[in-house]
C-alpha cells in the first residue's frame, strides 16, 4: 500500500474477515489485517490481527472533533487501553501504543491528520475491493460529502 507521508504511516496488508460479515458490528470487529504504524521509518506498533475498521471508525470520530483532545484507542476485543494513542506534546502530537515497540514519537499535526485521512480512505476502498463490503457507514464517512462522523474514540484531557 502507498504511503502518503514519509514522516508517519498507518499501513495494513492481508486484509481478511474472520467470519462472514453481515451486521454493522461485524464490520467493525471482524475485518482484520496486518497493521503497522511507523514514524520517521521507526515502527511504533505492529500487530498481525488488528481491527482496522474499528480503528478507522475511532480516528474518523477524533478527526471530526477537530483533534483538539488526546486520542486513546481500545478495541472491543481486548481489555487494554491506549493500544494506539495521540497526546499533545508542545506543538506536536506524541504517537504511541501500549502494545508498541517504542515509547512514542512526535509528529506534526498536519502530517498526522493527512496520514489518518489516507488510512481511512484506504480501509474503505480495500474493504470494498478485497472483502466486498461497504464500511463507510461504520467508519463514519458520508461518500457524498466526504465528512467524517461517529466512531469509537475515547478522549481524555
């Protein structure tokens, strides 16, 4: 998959459904992929069975809120918090993960927003092309206006 920024990337491959996907909640939890977050070519998180649609939904909601607060992602499939987090760090954002390989790394806001927007677009298009399912509704993207909506983000601060 192409990368939109050389500073930060949210990439996935080997997208698959863990079981037939018929209900909206199954779109969130049953569409998994090998997932990786890199910042300045350093791996922040790598997970083989990551719920990419659930994550896309959560970051879509955060972006809609104009990313003014910290972001914390936790999946319905695990008890862990902060699987992926974005925290204000001076003028930048600290991107990290409790499952990660690094403490976290600083990223400029525009780079983070652009990489997330690209990731969301790729999740929607790859789910349609690979799995034959439309996830735009659960990701919170209205195809007519390209506006982002509801998701599963948790905020703090």
